[in-house]
C-alpha cells in the first residue's frame, strides 16, 4: 500500500467511527431526554419525600 492509500483508509475509518459514536451519543441523549420529560414529576416527588424523611 502506498502512503496515500494508507491515509485514505485511516480517514475512512475515522469518519465511520465518528458517525457511529455520534449516533450512539445522540440516541442515548434522546432516550435520557424522553425519560426526563416523561418521569420528571415522579422523580421529583420521590426525591422530595426522601428529603422530608431525613
């Protein structure tokens, strides 16, 4: 392999990994945001009852 093909291969791997990791982080962020909006009242109630007990 020539130097140019090695650089091209490395760049392709970088772009692929960047896209995969970005999609992973975006999906986790969307899941956490969904859970936060859906269950925020229940979490706040649970935390406030624990604070009153101590």
